């Protein structure tokens, strides 16, 4: 029921949530806003 009741279970994610370009932009914005930079180990293309 809209995933708001019952026992927690793994659910899928939308294609938008899995988009690598969006992930890179979010990572860059987060670094800019916090002033902290990290390497991109999970975001590099294989």
C-alpha cells in the first residue's frame, strides 16, 4: 500500500534515480555546497 505500511522490504528504484549523469551533477552540487570534495569511486564509468 504505497510502501508506507507493513514489514520493510527492498524495493526497486526509478530509472531517474539510477541515472549516472544526474548522480554526477548531484555529487558536484553537494561538493560545491558543502565545500568538501571527495573522489568519485562509485560514479566513474566502467
